[in-house]
């Protein structure tokens, strides 16, 4: 197994399976979940334009 890149994290799921993921991908998924929770909780639209990685 190769040493992890400093921009990657080793993720372990509940079954003990391991995977290397880029930190940017981890943050993207996290913020998508936060935006979904805000939409559901406050019943409002949150513009996710700044979280799509193109800006």
C-alpha cells in the first residue's frame, strides 16, 4: 500500500473497509449534507452555486 498523499485521508466505514479519499471530496460531501439539512429544517432554498467546485 502506498503512503497517503498529504491531501488525502484514509476513511474507514462501519464494516472496516478502508479507502483513501481526497480532502476536497470529503468536504464537498459534508457541505452537500449540511445544505440538504438546512433545506429540510428551514424549508428554504439554499443556492449551492459556490459549492460545485467550478468557481
